[in-house]
């Protein structure tokens, strides 16, 4: 063998060995994935493992970490109160890193490797859509706590955030009867705003309102002057702005709205992605007088809410606030717990069955899990006040039943979802509609 | 008439944001040929400085709080300039003449800075201080030794390991003692709110539309910065030196110009301007770890279109990109053609691009088309030395 | 003349032998990857590793243009995504005749957009996932190189192009489902579920095969006169012009090839990930691709592969444990590679570590001299005679 | 007309108003070895830049073998038969001597022939012959990076010859060489002049005297100051003035 050949050979050989060593190291690292301090020492009989799958890093971390905190608060409370079926809940946290393939990968890991009883997780629709195939393939269970655009009804997901008919539609109705008939729609350029606006446009068409314009801002973009020009051109004498921008863009939007002289008295903005936490980041001065529609505000008056807010502040700090997704995350852990206790086992099929019909006295009021895997929720509209919290200016008398398949959009009109009836399932034609 | 003025004003205000953000880059990239992908992060530091100054002024009460923005400008400039200086001395100086490597290195820096503002707390600061104390202290002591040159490589490696070891150990110790105040992040990953003083909220009513004060402020700031930079480069001694080094480095060195100092100064100046830009954009948008990322590609486009090394070109490019972006994005172009007969396809075409995200696509296409005609930008450098 | 001919034959023989050995090693490693790893690794780890291997393919493409031709592209995410979307669109269409992929109905689209039509055909898809990224790359390259825009300007423009594509794909819900992207996991290929173990294993083995093929292809490209010309363009483009070559054509071709390679990688990555979304075109990801090559050592194909695997494995390992530290670590990685290890791991190994290892093993230190003396047949003959005596 | 290999008419090149070349007229015959001298900034290198297409003329035109070179890109001009040697040797440092020569000796320089073609045996023989001519046979398979400055100069001239151009443009071939190397290069140039037309730009008067057999052209401030035999030029008062400066005013 020539000298050069041998050199090459050794080089390649060592690379091969190196790679396999690394793989090994990587494989072994699997064994002890643990969550913030709690070690996975015992997977025996006295604990039930659940997965928490949110972005702890990346752009979505800002929002998702608050939800994780609420979930952990609920788990801690349940554990202190004696756990589920006499067992302690052990949370295994995984980081989806704001990257959708990573979400799918980690979901797979939680199910295959950690053998969790259920997973609480996801925020963006994109991440939920990315993990959905995994849950379907494994026939596993995900609890999803964020308000979303609907048009989905999976056997493997329980949705505790609002469907469009529990947030967007009542908000539009309220605006129509209180604020005006002409709407301008603003949103970030991704799925939720686009779908939400499709629904709003159909709804306005049906109810005598008018969409005078719409625009979408690229995610993270902060230049909104062109949009403001369009608003002024389309609504020269004032009108309603329906806002589904997310994150950073909201800050730019409200700061520049104020600068351009679009004030809440003439141009009230109804937001569906701004909660207490976001108000603080945008600055109360810019938001004062604008509206938001949610199922829960920190200012809801009920003993359950007082207890929730106190518990949260005790655990995470006096200066913290609670908001709608956090509350939804908090209650979904309890709903799961009740389902498991009713089923008497963590067997997925049994829990799924038991979950339907579960009721819970949530901070937002009574909620109930429906056969379509969504929960009934009270709808509220709040106006931003000086301290950055919301004045609740309107709320429904009782919880609204969830409708996942939207009844304004022609393509899904007349469809329903019922997982208690094997003949109906995720999407069926409702009789007599 | 009023619509025309409004359109022009809006275009200029978008352009002036681009311009003030690109100004520092025009200096660093244009004069020094350094691709600084961390430019956006220097802006972000400026914005965070504004936030800190705002919080310092808040308890001082009314008359002072109204003025905080004026104090935050120099603070932002100094903070960003210092970080820029450290960046130049620590990294970029070793990479002159290798632009692609600089690009990668500064990207690394930008990642670090982004994570830094997310996780910075007293613990981290103390650890870094300890590290610096031991590392640079050790270096100064060792440098006095006569055989420094010989042991240099080993000494640096060992010092690096020892001081980072000590720093980490100190960090762990403090963490054990368990002061929550020390481990609490200063800013956290959340966005922070910068609220403009009352006199910058609202706007000036002219001819039926309102010019936001914040925009007027930014336009004025941009003009002041431009004049300042122009004066500095063309009328001051150091400006002369900077221009000399840009044109002929070795000749300047022979004439006794401290080129290393000039490099550091130029870079610090560019970085400081990024800080001011950061302060300015905090009036318009959000302040968070990702603030800088939104600007970086746009600002590079401005510099490329303007022609490298030409401030005037940058100004023209910034303003024209701003105006075009506005005209397309706000649908004004589509509107203009609607009023004329027989332009139906053109109207449809412009309407398709008349959303904020599609306007970006269109502007980029225009830039590529423009570069087909003038590959070296609006005002290219000419002559034998003008090798791209 | 006679001796010259001898040299030629001697060299050729030696070269052939070297090539044979190299081919043997490659096949051996490929067999390890293709046969042994699937047995050793658990299924979802294997899937992860398969994705890493797909990424090594795009790293090869980047090495081709950066390491050899000196063009730093920060926009390879575009081509990667195009390949991924091509295959995903085909998989989405594996539904009964007349039906539309589910997401269309949500946005009120009742007719399949025209550009989806050809993706019914499997052969077309296979061609498209190579050719479309290749053409897009070629076009972009042509528009840029034609005007002699090079160096960092090229990098900045590719980055801007990336941003534009990202915005475009993100915003076009009615055409390609916007941010949510296209799922492939729940689709069927040849009547098998894409996410099933058999299909995934096939994809894994396909990835290994493609990696080997593309590696060999790149070897062939870079070893001949063409490869030397690429190096010449990298080192001194003006001089190449004055040698009578038009660098534009070469650069466009090699950029298109690199884009096509990224397309293949994207397709393989997508089917093993289960979803393709515009997020794959984020600015950071495309810059990361470059750092894989830099870590391994640019200008050496094997370096691109090693670098990718190392960085990705480190990322999985570190980000699983300390998500906070990963960004710091990644930033530091960029800095160190650029300042301390400009030639990457392979370069460092070649220049420095290999000699150290030889020294430690007590092997003969190669005399640093003109290789001519080592290879001159006259001297060899003399040596032989000397040893014989 | 036909035996004029290069004609330049009223050539002006201006950079931002500065005229590097000003209304320059020049012509030379096929087979001639022309030396161009001139003080710093006389426009010598710009002159070559224009001929090779690197810089486009602002006014005037350049005719090579009767053909206007305006707007023709560099590589086509090179293929038409103009070869250029740069001031500092520009060879491909990461290629071996043989590969350097092989690259330029390639007959078909289009993309695909280069990709699929192999060096023909004639090309190989040519390259081998050239390596011998430039005296680098011992280092033929060494990276060009490892060559000395003089060796690089020779390699570059070899590369130039490998293109088999009709007109050779040589920019200060003697810069930075030892006396011995200078003499070597001079001899090489003279032997090349037997078969090629050459324009050489030079500073070193010793060297100019060695190689200037035919006419010498003096450039000053972008135009031709004078032209003629070496002795003539040397004694021209205007030339002396530009080289030595204005005579002190009395």
C-alpha cells in the first residue's frame, strides 16, 4: 500500500470511528432527559409521566414559556393535593426551539422514549400541524392551550383555547352593534390571521358589515406606514380595525398608529393576540382605550380566579400577570387529571372517552369538554386601562359551545365533529343544515 | 396636493429609518470593507440602552422624564461604540482583507449578543468580570517577562483555561449561595417597552394629515447625523486620516498615520451610529433580542444600491428605496393607474404587490434589475483601484 | 521522451491505485451507514441521523461553490426548500382523483393551481426536484455574475433573495399553505405510509446512496481541469479572464449544480422530517450551512461531511441539555473556526495533527522536499539498486 | 493597413473627470517589439487595460488586426490573440506549474468542453515543452505558491506563450528581480519577439536598453510625448524634462 493511500485510509478510518463514538455518546444522552432539576430516577409505579412540549428558545419562547409556567403550576398544585390516582405527576420538558420539525422530533421522543401519558404543548398552528401526524401515527394525546383558527378537529388533540366562534365571531358581532360597520383587517402574514380574516369577511358579508381593506405584515416587520396610509384612505372618517398581528409587529403598529393620529375614539382596534403580557411589552400609553377579545382576563372577578392569580404570583413573582393562554394551559392539566381519575387509568383510549363531558370551575368560569374535543368558554371583551389590565366591558351570559368547523366559511358550512359517535368522527355532514 | 405631500412625507420617513440604520454600515462597509452582520445587534444594544435610560429617568419625575430621549442618544452611541470597539480590537482586526471570514465571524458575534441580552444577569456579568480580571491581569503580568514572545501561545491558552475555569467556578458558587436577585435576568427574552415622552407622541397636523412627531424626530436626527458624519469626515483631522487610510493604507502608514487607531476609530464611529439608529427605531417599533435582525438585510441593500464608499449614494438609495417601498406597499401606484384608462393589467399587477410582504418581493426584484444596469451602485467608485 | 512516458505510466498506475483505495473506503463507510447503523440505532434516532446525512449533501454543494469557487452563498435555503416542496407537493397529490389536498378547501381554493398539475407524475417530480432549484440558482447566478458582482456583494444578494423567497412562501397560503407548510408524514407513497418504518428505512438508505453518488460526482467535478479552473476562479478571477476563459459561465454552472444538489438534499430531508415549511428558509439556517463546511474544512469534500455531522450532533446534544448555551456555543464556534481554524478540522488535521500523530506513533517523518525527488523514476531505480546491493 | 497589428485612435479614458488617457494615438506593426516608457501616472497601465478590455474607452477606439475592440469582453479579446502579463506575477498559487500551464493551453475554453474534455496528447506535449523552455522542469508538479518571485515571472510568461497569442502585452517584467533574473527575462522576451508582436512597459532603463530593438514610445500625462529609436528618445529634451522635472527657473 502506498504511503498516501495508507494516510487516506487512516484518515477515513478514524473518521468512521469518531462518528460512531459520537453517535454512541448521543444515543446514551437519551437516557436521562430530565426536566428542570427533577431527575428521572424512577419511572416506577408511583409516578405518571407527562410531556411538556413548548419552545424554550427561539422567537416563540417569549410567549410559550409563560404557558409552561402555568402548566407547571397546575401540576404542582395537583401533586400537593395528592396527585392523580395516588401517583405524582412528573413533567418532562422538551424544547421545540420555535422550529416546527423540532417539535415533531421531540414529540416522537416523548412518546417513544419517555412513554409519557399525555403531552401538553404547542402554541403556533404551524407547530401543532407539524406534530399532528406524529400523534395520529402513535394514536397519542395532545392538549393544546391556545386560541386558534379552527378548521381542525383531531381525535388526538384536546383544544382548550378558543375556537373562532368563541373569540373572533362574538368580537365582530360586538363591534358591529357598538362601533361601526366598516372594518379594516390587519394581520401578520401567517395562518391564523389569514384564516381568521377569511372568517371575518364571510361573517361581515352575512351580517351587513363591510370589509374595506386588509393587509398582512411579514413576521417581525416593523414598518407599518403603508398600512396606516391604507387605513386612512379606506376609512377617512374612522372605523373599526380588526388586528391579528402577532408579537413585534404589534408594538410598531400601535406606536405608529398613535403618531399618525389614529386614536381609539375614531379608530378602535380590536385585537385577538394581545393579552396582559403583551400590553406591558407594547406600553400602556399606546394601547389605552383599545380593545381585546378573550375568554379570560386577569381582572375576571371570581374566587377561582383570585386563587389562580395569587398562586401564580406567589410562585413566579408579584410583578407577573396572568393571561388567557396561561389560563387555558392551567385548566387543561386539571381537565386531563379529572379524565384520568374518572377512567381510573392512563390508558389513552379510556382517558379520551372519559375526557368528554368533564366540567371544571375554571378561573374564567365553568368550562365543559365537548364531544368535538373543544371546550365551552365564556367570551369577554376588555378595554385597556391605565394600569395595563383590562376593563371587562362585555361578556357572554354563559359559556358558548365550541364550533371547530366554521359555519360562515362556505367550504366548512354544515360540517361538525363528534368523537363519541364512531360514525361521525372528525368531520361529518350535520343533518338538517 | 395633500395626498402628494403625505405620500412624499411617508416615503421619506420610511427612507430616513433605513438611512439612519444604514449610515453606520455605510461607514464600516463602505470605508473599511468590513461586512458587519452584527450591525443589527449593535442597533439592538442602542435600543436597550434607551430602555435603561428611560427606566433611570422614570423615578425622576416629570420634567426629566420628558427629556430622557435626549440623554439616551449619547448613551446609546457610547455603548454601541464601545462594543464595536471591542469587536474590532478583539476579532475584526485579525480579519482585514478577508471579507467573507469577517461576515461569518460577525454573524457569530451577533448570535452571542442576541443570547447575551436574553440571559444577561448579575451572575453572568460577575463571571465575565472575573474572567476579564484574571485573563487580562495575567496577560499584563506575563507580558513583562522577557521571554513573552516565546511562551506567548502557551501562556494565552493556559490563561484562557484557568480564567474561564475560575469564572465558571465563581459563577457556580454564587449560584449556590442562591441570591435570586443575582440570577434574575435583566431583560429576559421578552420584549421591553420603550415609551416615547409625551412630546414625541401624537403628531403635527398639516394640510389635513398628521405628521407623527416621532417620524419628524427621526428625520431630524438623520439629518443631524448625516451632517455630523460629513463634517467629521471632511473637515476634521481624524476624518482626513480616515479618508487617507481608506484610499491608500500603506502610504498612510508611511506618513505616520496610526492606521490601527484609525481602523478602531472608524469602526467605533460606525457602531456608535448604529446605536443612535437603535435609539431611533425604539420610538417606532419593538425592542427585543431580535430587533436588529429586521433591519440587517434592508440596510445592506441600501448600501449596495448606493454604491460602496459614497455617503451621498447611500442617502439617495435610502430615500428612494423608502419611497418606492411606500408607493408599492400602500397601493398608491395601483391607485395612480386606476385613474387612467386602459391600464387594467398594470393595475392588477400593482394590486398584487400592494401588500406589505409582497412589496418586499417587488422591491428586491427592482434592486436586482437596477444592479443589471449599474452593477456597482448609483455612484460607483471609478479608476484603476475600484476593484469590486 | 522515453523517460517521460515512463513517468506518465508510473503516475497513472499510482493514481489508479489511490483511486481504488479511496473507492473501497467510501464503499466500506457507506455500507456501515446503510447496514449497521439501522440495526444499532433506535428508529427515531436513525431518522434523525438520516436527516443529518441529507444535510451533509447540501454541505457538499456549498463546499463546491465556497470551498472551490470562492462564492459564499447565504441563500442555499431557497434551493433546499424548493427540492423539499417539490417532493412534498407530489406526496400531497397521492389522493383519489378529483380530490384536493385538504388545506386548499380551508382557503376556498376549488381548483388545483396550475403549477401543481405536473406534480401528479412521479418521474416529473424526480426531475423537478433537481432541475427547478438548479434553474433558479442558475438564473440568480447569471443575473449576478453577469455583472461581475462578486465576493460579499454576492453573499448579501443571496441573503436578500432568501428573505424574498421566505416572505413569498410564507404569504402564499392559497398556493402552498403558507407558514404551515406541507406535511408529508401522513401521505402515501407506492401505497405505503410515508412515516412507516419500511419507507423511512428506504429513505435512509437512499440518502446514503445519494450521499455517495454526489460525493463521487463532486470528486469528479473538482479533480479534473474543470475543478482546477474553479480554484483558479476562486484565487484570481481577473487572471482567468485574461487566460481566455469566461468565468461567468463556469460560475453559473457550478452555482446551478450546487443548487440542484441542495434540492436533492432538501427532498431527502423533507421526507425524513415529515414536513416542509418556509421556516427552512430562515436566514440563520442558511448561514449555519456555511459554518458546517467551515468547521469541517472548506475545499475538502470530506471536510464538509464531517463538519456537518459534528456540528449537528453537537447541536442535538447541547440543545437538548442546555438550550440557553447553544446560541453562545454556536456563536463561539463561528468565531473560533474563522480566527483559529481557518482550514477547518480536516485542514488542521492535514497540516498539523497528522504529523503529530505520526511522530507519536514513531512513524517515519516525511522529508519535506520536492515531491519530484520522491517520484522521479530515475531516483527510485537508483534506490532499488542501492538496496539490492 | 494589413500589417498593422494594433491601432489606437484618439483614445481618451476619464475617471470622474480625471483623464488617465488623453487623446492618445498609437499604432504598431505585426512582429514589432515596442517598449513603452513614461513616468509614474503617465497612463501606462490604463493603456494596457483599455487594450485588454478591462477598461472601456470614454472616447476613441482600439483596433486589433483591424477589428474594433469596443465592448468586447476580456476573455474574447484574449481568445482573439492578445495576451497580457501583469505587473506583479499573477499565477494560480494553489495549482501546480503543470496545471497552471495546462489550464491556459486548453484549446476550447467554453464551459462544457472544459468539463468533459481531457487534455489531448498534443496539449500535453506542448505543456511539457513549455515547462522545459521556462526552465521549471524540476518543479513541474510543485504548487506555484512555492516558487520564487523570478520563477513565478517565468511561469507567467510561459502561461502567456501557451495561449499562443499574436500580441503580447508585458507590464514591467523586470520589477523586483535581481540583475541576473532580469537578464534571463530579457533574453526570454527577445527570443519570444522572434515569433510574436510584443508591447513591453518598463521603468528600468538598463532593461529597456537591453530589449529595445525597434521603436520606443514615451507616454506622459495620458498621451504620447514622443516616439523613436532608443538613442533618439534618450536625447529628446522633453523626455529629459518629464523624467528629471522642470529645469530650475533662473
